[in-house]
């Protein structure tokens, strides 16, 4: 026996209304802080209907946390400093590093650690010895 498609559509529409009502009842029983509204047609929607995402979609769990999330800093690739006796090479390196720090808004407390990561060869040995001596003599750490 072949059922007319209009009849099938009407049956499915009734089932959908029933499911929406059950879902609405369940959500109103389990969550008193968030209200859900369901409308079968555009004509049933009231004037106050908004398009805010928080009214229609569940927000991610991080959105509700009260903790302040740290802003993620951009990765900065600095040129290497080998520590040769060439003053022009050092001055070029220093200007480029300051330019990159300014461009990427690197915080003051991260400038020295980031800059020293680019040290290689003699520069790395010099820096390691300097930090070790300051630590052994209980002197304050080096700041930018």
C-alpha cells in the first residue's frame, strides 16, 4: 500500500513537533539558567528574536571560565649571533633584534631570554659564563 507523500510529510511534521516539545521540557527541567525557544515557522517568531550566537548555540567551555587566559605570543625567529669580534655584525644583529621585538610587541620580561636563545659559539659561551658568575655571586638577573 503506497502512502501519499503529503500524508508522510504531515506525520513527520507532527513527530517533529512532539520531539521539540519533549526536548524543550527536558531542557527547561534540567537548566533553569538558559532558555530555549523553538518555532515551527518564521511567522511564529516574536519581534525580540536576536541573532546573537549565545542565544542559539552552546558556547565553548573556555568561554565560561573565570580564569584569564594568557595571550599567546607570536613566535619570533631571531638571527643568530656567533660572537665574533666584528662590531658591524653585532650592531646589525642588535638593530634587527630590536626591530623584531618592536614589530611583534615582545614583552620586556621575554626580551633577554629570547635574545640569548639566538647566541651561538663564542656568544653562547660568554653568556653562559656571565649568568653562572651572577648566580654564584648572588647578583640580580640581567634584564633588558
